[in-house]
C-alpha cells in the first residue's frame, strides 16, 4: 500500500493525536467506532501502522478486525480494562480532533452508507448467512442513529475522545 501510494510505513513506535493528520485521525477513529473495534492502539501500534504520505502527513492505517463488534467472532472478547460486556458494545477510542474533521467524516459515512450496506447484498454478501447480515446491518443502523443525532454524536464520539 505504501509503495502504491508513494509513501512509506514509519518505523517509529506509536503516535499521539497531534502527530496525525486531523481528517485521517478522525476517519480512523470513527471507522473503528462504527465497526465496534476497541482492539487497537495508535500509541502502542497495536493493529495499527503509521503511514507517512507523499505530502508529509502521518496517518494511521488500521488492520485486524476480528475482535470488532461488526464481525462478532465467537472467540472475541473486549479488554477487561475497558469495562465492556461484549464486543458489540461500542466505545470510541480515537484521539481527539477538531469539530470540522469530525463533521467531514460523519458526512462521508452518511454519503457512503448505501455503498457500505450494498456490500451485504452483492454477490459475495449473498453468500453470508442472512441472519448475520440482518444483525450486522442493525448494528450499523445504531452507528448511523448516533452520527445523525448531533447530541448523541457529541456525547458518544466527540466528548469521548482520547487526549
């Protein structure tokens, strides 16, 4: 990916929010919240790589989503330190960001909603268990209810960010 995009993976160990390009930081955090993934750490580089872009920005790239609520793997369990009962319970673990970046990210997710949901009805999506498809789309509906309600988005995401 780094070579294809003309950038490189950084060798440094971790980053804090101010090290990251604001929009990409918000995008990664909100994506992790959408899929219900708490099994990552930007600072500890746990299931995250730091990508140095050709224009000089640093952005987090997430991977390994088997502990995400959207996947809901039988063996998945949240870290006990988070106080969550199961992986389907969301917790925003992204770094704090400016309001403009969050607004742009929420708009992007709203714009892409039909394409995201279509993944569950395309040729590959039709191979999935239909009960799982319905359950996952209901899980995503909860995310969209949050970002479509400014008070809920502020409480669950913006005010819950990590300093």
